[in-house]
C-alpha cells in the first residue's frame, strides 16, 4: 500500500529539494512569484502540476478504487511551522491547497502532515521521532503517523546519526497504545542521492538514514528484525485494538498499563515503563512483569508477554566492505582561465544560482588587479590578504592560475568568509574564484530568496594605500568547467587525457574496469580524495567530500531517553561519508568508464572498488526473552537464537557462551557462568548452513551451568 505524496515536498526529502528535481529552476523567475503562500503565480503552477500528476496516476489505474496500491494522497508537507510565522497569507494558502486537492477527486483520503489546521475533509497527520502526544484536529479523524523518523540524514562535515531500535520500537508501541491507527516509516529503505539531487545544502550523497534496509538493499540488523517482531506483536492484538479506546491504569510513578478489549472477549495490554534509569517490577492482572527502563511490553492476551521494546531478540549483522582492487588512471587538468560560450563580463558580484540556473555546481568569478612595482610587500616580509565573503557553499581561490586557498560553510550555516595571504606580483594579476554549490535548500521559507555564491564584499588588504575593495570591479563569469563543456564525464575516447597527475587540484581522472562477478552490492572507497564528483558510464554517482571530516559528539550511545539527531552519532574525526554506492544496473560486463573530478587535490591511487557483505552475525538472547513464535503453545514457547548469513554460509563460530556472557557484538567475553560445550553446539548445528536456530534452554547445552541464575546465550558466527 502506498501514500502518494504529491507535494510540494520539502524538509528531509533529499531528492525533492528546491530546484533540484523539486521546484524547477524556471519557477523562481516567473514575475511576481512567491513560494508557498497566497500567491497567484505560485498557486497556478502548483495546481497545474498537481492536476497533471493525479491524471497520470488515474491513467495507470494506481488508486485503490482502481485496483492500485495508492490508499492515501498527500498535499503540501510540514507547512505548519512556516504558516505560524507567515500568518494570514499562509493560512489562506493552506485552505486553497486543501480545496484544490480535494477537487481533483483521487477517490482516496487526502492528508496534510504537520498541519494542525488542515480543513475538512483533509486529515492532519504527525511526522517526527515521537507522535504519542498527537491528536487529529477532529475526533472523527484517524490518528496517523505519516513519518516515523528511523534516524536522520547524514550531512557533510557532521557525524552520522543512528537511532537505536529499542527507542524506535518504544516510540511506535507508545503511539499504538495511545490510540494510533496508522504508522509509516521514513525511511524504511535507505537511498542514494545520485547526481546533484542532494539538498540541504550539505546533505551527503548517501541517504541511508540508518533505515531497516540500508541504501545498498541489505537488511540492517537488528533494526529490521526487531521492528518485524514489533509488527507481529501488534498484529496479534488487532481485534482488541480496533474495538475500543484503551483503559489506562497507573502501575507506579512512571509505569502504566493500556488495556484494549473487544465485545468478543479479545484482550490486549501494553505495559509501559517510562523511567529512563531503572527496571520496574509491576503487578498486572495478579501477575508480576519485569519492565526494562524506557520500554513497553505487549501482551496480546493480557497475560503473555510476546514483545518488549528494549529486549532485542533479533540478530545483529556486522557489515564489511571487501576490497576488490584499484584502478589505472589518466588525468586532465582543468583550465582555470577557461572562457567558453557560457562566459560574460559585468560590473559587480552576481548571485550564483541566478547565473548558473543550476545546470552545474560550479561558477568562476574572475577579476584582475594591478600591483605597482614599488609596493612594499614586494620587498619581502609579508603578503597582502584577500578576504572573500560567500553566501555558500565552498570556494577555491586561484592567483595567477595557482591554488591559493579554499574555504567552505557547513550544515548549520552555508555562509562563510575566506581570508588568506595571496602571492601577487608586480603588474597585472588574475584572481579567479571557483564557487561550488553543495545542494539547494530543502527546508525553510521563501526559497526563491535564498542565495549562494560570492556576494561580497571582496577586499584586498595589506597594500601601501591600505585596502582595495574589489567588489564593484569588472568580473568575468564562466558557468561550469571546461571539462563539463568537453563532456569528459561521458567520453571514452579523447585526446585531452594524459598520464595521471595525482594530488593536484581541479583535476579530472578516468579509468576503466570490468564488472565484478556475483551480485553483492558495490561501492567506491573515496577516503583518499578531497572533494568532487563521480560518474560511471556517464551517470552521476553524486558528490563526494571525504576531506570534510565530521565534528561533533560521538559519546557512547544509550537507547534510554528521548532521541534526537545529535544523540548516538558516529564518525567523529572521520569522513561523514567514505563509501559511495555503485548500482550494478549501471554497469556493463566490461570496459566501464569511471570519471572523477577532484577539486582539492586528493590521491586517486587510493580509490578502490568494494563489495558490501555480511561479515559476521551475532545474537544475545536470554531465558526471559519474549517469544512471538508459537506464543500460545507454552511447550514450544522457549526463546531461540536465530542466525542467518543471508546469501552466505556460516563458516565458523567466533564466540559462543550459554551462561552469563558479557559485551556486545564483535566483543563478547565469557562471564562467571559458562557452559563449556557452547561452542560445540553451535558448530554442530550452524556451520555450513545459511541459517540456524537454537533454543535457549539448559538441556540443549548439557545441563544448567549455574543453578538459580538467569542465563543468556551470546554468539558470534562468521559468514563466508
């Protein structure tokens, strides 16, 4: 089933951002237009687009009443916060958008997310990390969570976010126990912002989102498995959940039960512990239940715990990138003095997107400075300082064709100021600034007014007469690079290429390679490079930027307590993105063309092709682990360890212990209690198989190694 989001789509949708496959660039230049407000030119364009897309969907019989998968239609996206700031014109726009959408007669309900004043019959819905607080604006509307954020996007220069599955499952269970009726994950399958579609600005090419299925199409465990178990548990409660509202009872200071009953005797209960520090033993229906901190247990018969959000029984998969080999390179040095058909000269500094119309990331700003032969700095001791103020997003400064310096903004603020000494000579000097955009806005108000590029002032200081303002000089503009004009990213034969010249700025590199055998997902390891773009067989993989290392807080992760995008991060001090997805569908069996444009001066000899596979799988399952499978049949209800190497076989057992093992996947160790035949059991039942399952009971491991102690199994198996 599908939710059909027509748009305009903003915020986290990396491939649907302003003027990058969202608003077309020409829309910005319609006279009198203002985006997302009570503006006639904008509304006319939006209605034309929306009507066209709905017509296309009907023609393909894609709506539910036509036998298709679309059960909901969405108009606008998260406009509530901007509406609050804009006032009456924004309110009028919301009313118009809703009326326009309903008039298109899709035959399925219309929704608006983060839109508390969505007018009938449009349903307002919730997006966020948590939505248990949310209620629709009318009691007859369903309570819907249209975007359960499974984590957050990765930005260049910031750590990689990870949302613990214990908290994710907790948030969904809490929403359901409060009466939620619809849950949709964002994202459930991670993706890749190929080409220049990444927004932000500064959103990385990877849009993996720490999703249950990663951007390579592989299961992210235990996130995928634990959510599967959650969904199974909720499904078991179905008849009770749809029958009536819950009865809420306090079980302690931070504990409560939510009980649902049907007229046919069905009973389901959710037992919640909101304490972020302590376990809690609660009494419910005359029975005792132990609840981990920040967790919810689900009892589909009001007696048997089949799921707890903090007790993860699904396996953990440790992924690995397997080196396949490097490349034999040729190179072409970009011309810093190139003036092609897309060049012109004018007075003053111009905004970048208005000039390029977003056909390229790159815009050259070039001016000339005369230096008197008697200038004091020519006699030694110091050099003048060039200061350049930019609206974003990055720039390289060249003095007389030589790289002088570079600077860039960031996710929090794309604006920055470059300041550096410049080696000028007597006579005429060429100052060339290559400004590069790194995606266009994906959240905010009035995108049509946002800027990029060198807007000034541009000042040269340290001269005998003080400082010189270059802002209003004559500037020559060149849209794009010479290599782009020559179509270097797609040509297989060209006289422009020569012997590879590594570690040079503004250099194009090309190589050929054959497609590896097998079907494992592929990626490029770009860790040796600085900043630039990648193409394979003429198709853009996207922007890369390993040279922008992540800064932030990567302290140990604790699932307990409310999550936000700055909690549970990784990659501090490392590239925000190292691996770049290469779709096998883009490859030929042989002679695939790989082209890299490097802005900073990275080393292409370090680029390698890799496969992504499951390296090892782990499980940590306790005797008290809730079990969904055969939960009604107690004799078959013992918890089990389930291991799967997906398309590979289990080749060895790295660790196994039934008792009181300690540690985490990849770093387990034996506790004070250990069944000595633990390894033997797993080796006998698992090696040589893609998957295996072993019950967590003393009988399987030759008896109880420590009477009176609650025991667990920890195991790590190698896949090969």
